[in-house]
């Protein structure tokens, strides 16, 4: 399965804003420079994050984007859903029916069952992760995420 660039970069933008700690926030040009993305792409991602309620814009000469809520209240599963949706949903089958109007396996499909279970597992893991869990070093974040995974297995 693939994570889209929009998911990855949107999450990176959100983390960058959270780590900034600046009351006035980070502007689109600042985010663009820090993440190596075009300003128009950063604008698209900040629009999605703002519309979903995760960030707010501040006005003025030093205006920019800040978190709309504390990092521990921002659920990563919900953020990824707002950025691009699920990796798999049942409408996938409607779009990928090969050359037919309806998929030949639309009634009895073990592959659809596989993707549904995988999506459920991913959703379950991501629902346990907050933005706060991703604001540390990679090693610290890995330890926090491993602890979440261990807790889920018990």
C-alpha cells in the first residue's frame, strides 16, 4: 500500500507548525522553505488542515499558521483522513472493475475482505496516535509508538 505525498507532506507541515512554538505562527513561505515544497503546494495543504480545524491562520505582517488545539488532542488517524481519506474503502471496487461496468467479484471477493481488515488495523493503530507522539526525535517517537503498539497487543 502507498501513503500519498499529500498525506506525508500534510503531516510534515502539521508537525512543523506544532514544533515552531511561535505565537504568530509560520507563514506559507517559511513552511515552503523549511520543508522544500512549493508555496502553492504548502498553500493547498494548509488550506486542507485549516478547513479540517487543525490549524488557524493569524493575521498581520508576522501572520502565519498555528495549531487550533493542543497537540495531544490532534488524532493522526483523523488528520490523515482529512488529508486524503482511507487507503481502502468500498468505493474502490466501483472504480476498479477492469473493463466491466461491475467488478466480476462484486458479490464474493476475498481480496476486498483482506483490504477491509488491513484498513481496520491501520485505523485502529492510527486512532491511538496523537500529534504530540510525533513531536520528539525519531528515536523518542519510535519508543512512544512502540509503546502504543505493545499496549494494543495486550
